C-alpha cells in the first residue's frame, strides 16, 4: 500500500464518482480505476460497491477511509516538519557561552532568537572557552561563543564581536582618576586572575599584554569565575583586565578604565565543528550579528 493509493482512494471515497475524482486528481479515469482495483486486490476486500450510475463505500471502505485520512495527514505533517527543520525553524540547539558575554550581548540574543523560533529547544550553558572546545569535540555542543585564543585549529571560528579590554579597579582607586591608563601604570598593582588551568587562553593573553608593557603582573588572588574576580576587585584585593562588555554588569565597588593600547582588544567568536553548519547554527549566528548591528 502506497501513499498514492490512499490519496486516490480518499478522492474517490469523497467524490463517490470516479470521473470527478480523476478530474480532482488531475489524472485520467482508467488509471485511477486500475489503482483502486490494485489496492482492493492487495487488501483482499472490496472498498466500493459499484453500480451503473453510482459508487458507494463498503463497510471495509468506511474503515479504511478514517485510517487513510489520518495517514495522509501525518505524512503531510512529517513533510512540513522536515522542511521546517531544513529551514532551521525546529529542532534543538545547544550553545555554550563565556561568562563575560552573558551580561550585555547574550540576553538580547537569546530573547530575540526565542521570540522568532519558539519551536526550537534552545539549551544554553555558561562555560569557559576551554570547556566549550572540549564539549564541541565530544559532540555535546552545537555552537560555542568563546574568547580567542581558543587553541584548536580543527574548529571553525567566526568573529562576531571585537571589543576593547578594560581595567577593572576598586572604586576610589587612585588610578581611577585617569580617563585612560597605560598598562605600565599597573606594574605595582596586585592582580586578580583566573587560574591558568581553568582559562589558559585568557591567562596567557593578559600576561602577554603586561609583558609587552614591560612588567610581570603580581597575581595576588586566583578567581575561578568572573563573578568571583569582580567581587575580589570590589573588595580592594587587586585589579584585573576584562572585556568591555563586562561593564554591563554594573558591579558596585568597581570602576572601569580604558587602556591606551591598540593591542588591548579581544574577540568573541562563534565556534563550531568543521563541515557545513546546520540551519539552526546559521540562524543563531545571524541573530547574534543582527543584535550587535542594531545595538540590542
């Protein structure tokens, strides 16, 4: 039994006339009659009582009609679901995002994406860049929003945002009186940094900037998470460098100052496995770019 047999059968059952059913289907009447006969032989029953001038459903025909309509409806729904999945309108998307992007950019992105694609199951996890790389390799993430450097050339990286790095200082710190700082001004300051084993890319990036400025930073406090780092800065235990978007956190007790160095910039990248991206990944990255373009 094929779907075309069911379509032909339903047309005849609803029209109760082979000529009208054939016209509705856009085929000639003899092939339609042959297809119905073939279906009856396959099922071993008569589906229609044929008189000279009229056609009526038999009891087996009435039973099949209900099933045939349901099957055709499910087939049509399956086709539509497949097309929607191909357009990136349904399915599931798992996204990892670094903590520093969660304060300003990503809430706007997630709200926009969910509003436009309510049938997509969107899973979001706040993860370090290193954790995102491992999860992408293991197939546990579809997309990562990470900071460079990420240390895996096998992954595809697409820059979605480039932003300045700023100094986070305890409120009222003497250096906060300046509008912009040279990194060398921090040479005698205690630093709050993420442990290298937790965020090696950012750790090496910060140390590289400081070394270019002529000093080795003195790490006074390790902070496993961004929120912890900002709390330690607010407590007066040190200074740290963060992406400018962290200012959206508006943490009390912390002042932010720009850095007078063109090298003090960081990139947020969309990370994915190599190969053709899924429609959902393409749609999500497009929303990221749109939100950035219109500034939220």
